[in-house]
C-alpha cells in the first residue's frame, strides 16, 4: 500500500502541481503564526509547547482518520493517504523557482534571475540579497537551494512515509510540519524586530532529530547516482566548513556528486560564469579536490542527479515491498 500510495501521489503532483498558496498551507501558516504570537516570550519551553500543540494533534489526526475510513472501505483510507502525500510530497512545490531562474539565465536576463532567486532564498533567510551576484553565483545558490528543497520536499518525506508503512500519511505530515516550523520559527529577525531566538530552539532540535537519518540517506543517494568518490570525499572533508544552519552533509555530498563547488567563496572571478579563461577548473584551497566552476549546464546536471536519486529510492522501496510480499 505504501508504494502504491507514493506512486499515485507522485503522478498526481506531476499532472496537477500544488500551489504554494493552497488553503491547507495557508491554514497551517496562520496557526503557526498565531501560536508564535501567543506563546513567544523568548523561552525554549514556550516554543516546545507551541510545537507540540500543533504537531501532535495534526499527526494524530493524519493517522487516525484513515483507520476510521478503512472501516467504511479500504479505498477511502487509500485516497486519504494519497491526498496527504499530495499535500506534503513533490518537486512542483518549489521547482517553478528553479525553472524560472534557468529560463532567465538562458535568456541572459540576470536582473530577473536575481529577483527570482532572492524571493526563493528569502523564504528561509530574510537577509539574503542577490543584487551583487553574477551568473556563476546565481547558479551556485540555485543548485544549493534546489538540493535542500528536493530533500525536504521529496526524500525526507519518502523516508518517513516508508518508515511508518501502517500509517503512511503520519510520517509524511510529521516531517513536513517539523521542517516548516523549524524554518518559520527560526527565520532571522527583520531589522525592526526584536530577536527571540530561544522560542524556535525546540523546533530546530526536533527537526534535527527527525532529519538525522533522512539527510544522510539523501546524501548517500547523491553519492551513489553521482560521482561516488568525490561525494564521499567532500562529505568527510568539507561538510564541517559549511555554515551551521545549512544541511552540511547534504550539500557537501551534493557538490562532490556534481563535481561543482557549491559553498560560497569570498571572491568570485568576474567572468560570465566564474570560469577562469586559462583553465576549466578551480582548485579547492582546502584540499586536493578539483571542482568545476558553476555554469548554466550545472542546473541541468543537478536536475539529473535529483531524478536519478528518486529512481534509486523508488527501486529500493519496490525491492522492500516485493520482499515483504514474498514473506
């Protein structure tokens, strides 16, 4: 049932993409904002209470409702799980940003590409600015955001949907809620806001725990379907140098699998895509890893890496399902 539910949800999401302004997201966003306004007194305990008040009842309902529907007809429970996976799983919830940036860069419209990138990045970092970025840096940040989004919208959801096979929707809802609250309650404060960082500390810790295994499996998947040797090398030697708020293991493995430097540098060559005219590679100053500079083609390569990872994990799910049926 888990495999069929995932496949149906994937197909529906590809045929009819879910808008980011859908009523369910708006409702969850409004509840999260109300809880933050009501409970945020700058203490971790208040954030824990708010997190539990939203996550526990929502996840419980996601699991109990299909049990009740199954008493009426198993197909109703199946439809419910497909619906919730449709709401929580899929590329199309973020891929429009990626596609539009790629189209803008292909047309040579750096202003439009910067504008789209800034809107996307500011969903999780209010202070992000793309005004001074050249094409190479736009590509770098776009790939970075795409790898993170593919993990949090697809691979992390897949893991929790599969790990709770008796209640598929519960795992998916748990992961997406934990991810959203971590991002929403840990946004850097605006210039005119007083920072209350401890309120989001529990949401951050909870998501780190929930994501501990999935992020490593996603990084492993990137290594398997990409350049395995470079991915493992970067995982082991470069993950520590990423900012603490970034999913370092994921991004280090991703840049190794792609063979492209994704971590921002202090200075970028002022060329069309950061390419030194005397060479087609740039040497890692922290080691002996040779990385290709980011180019427009890197965006297509990143899409291929992500889709190969999807196929890999779907094959794993098929094998696990077949094994369980044989038993």
